[in-house]
């Protein structure tokens, strides 16, 4: 078992703390640093806590090779490309990243990245990023996990297609190499991810099994899955952000526009407030409405010495008399005094 809390920048992440909201820029920069900057400002305006980049080049991820092994022939928006051309289209120039970190930090946002090899880790260490995100497909890259862990920084780990044994190995690898501040994200590695593929019920199981902060890396359309995940204990939500979906790009189809991201943040914060805490009994919001409860009232005039019966005592609103649970104790008793119809019954009325 590990720590139930991690800290990134000025944020503590875990149960009883606000959900940590990450805006993933991914390939939505469109090879324009101005657009990347606009995305960071949009994320800050929408209420995000952090910006996440990806640090790689096409050559560090794959080979520039056109044989059949390197063709993408799956049911995705990327069909017909080879891996190298996709990553050339999606990669972010490394020399932008320190500039973008300053922009994000000046706006009060954390900025960190997903490294895809040791050279990216070395580069991000020079940037002094506050954490690392391991992408879902890289969870099985044990040498990369070892290298990242040795930085001593917190790690957010997307689980993607990983089996429980693969997740356990990844966590053990991080721990044994010096990283104990680990968070786990449920993730469906489909782009976009259909709702029926999300399996959000996995989130509390991850949390219970590993004893660590958990969350959702969300590639579904819309924000319903992200909001629902909060009800299941998500401490982190990562969601792609784009300025305009119709501008296209490798990730645009499953990204939120700024207004949508803002609505997601609002919904998440409202759900957090609604979840509240375990509580029974009146709250400060409904304590004035106790009058709308039932209580025992005299419903026909009663003279001193009369018996209380079902004809002259009833359980009705408002709740100003004896509690209804006392009805059997009251019936058959004698009135201590005259009582007018519409009087809330009290013990003083009973001989």
C-alpha cells in the first residue's frame, strides 16, 4: 500500500481534497506556439489546475518506415497513416516547453509532461517540472518507469489496457526505484472512447487495491464520464482541450472546447459540493423546515377528563406537537385540561 495523497505544486491530491483537473494539450497546438499559449490561457479561464504536454519526437517514438508493421490500420481517426507521420504531425517542439511552463505558472497552473524516453526525462528535469505523467501505452515500458522514478518526482500513471498484474508491476517498479508518490488513472486507450468502454466502476477498485489517489484520463466525447467519475471517487481528471474542434488535428475529435471544459469544471465542482460528507439529521439548510414534519394535534375539542382517541388526536402537519411515535402512549389517556381543536399536543395536556 502507498500514500493516499500526493502533492503536485501547491495542490494536495487525494480523498477529501478538491479534484485535480488537468487540461491535456497533446497535439492540439497545431504546430503554433501562439495557439498553445491560447490553450493555456483558456485552461486557466476554465478553472483547470494543470496543463499537461507530451515530450517526444517522431524519431524517439518509432521508425520512419513504411512497411506493414508501421501502418495504422485500426478503427481510429488515424487510419491510413503510418506511426511516424502521425507523430510528426502531433509532436510539440521541445524549445516551446519551457516558455509554455512559464506562461502556465504565471497563470497559477502547474505544467508537467508525459516523457516517452530518457532524453525527454532529462529535458524535463532541466525544466524542473513538478511531476510526470506516464501515458497508458508506456505503462509496460519498465526501463522508462525506472528512469522516471529515479527523479523522485510524483508520477501519475494511466492504466489504459494494462491488466492488474501489469499495473502492479508498474507500481512496484516505480516504488523500488524511489518513487512512492503515485496516482493511478483509469483510462480507455481508444480515441475517442465509446461510453460503453469506460468501465468507470474500476476507479474505486483501483483506489482500494493500491491505496493511492485515483482518477480518470478521459478520451470519451463530452464530459459526462468525467463528472460521473467524481461520484466514484476520482481525485484527478485529465481531459483534452482544443480551441476549436473544427480546426482538426489528431486529437481534436475527442477534445473539449474551452466553453465545454469550463462547463465540465463547473459540474465537477458542483458534484463535489453535492457529495459533501456522511451526515444524518437536519442540516443548516433544512433545519427551518422541521415544521413540515408530522406531529400529534388535537383535531376536535377535548374537555378535561375526556379520553384521547383516534377521533380527537391525529398525526398531521405541522411538527409542533408530540412526535407521532407517541400515539399509542397517548390513546386511552385522560386530558389534564380543556384543549381546543388545532392545539399541538404536549405531555402537559395528559393526566
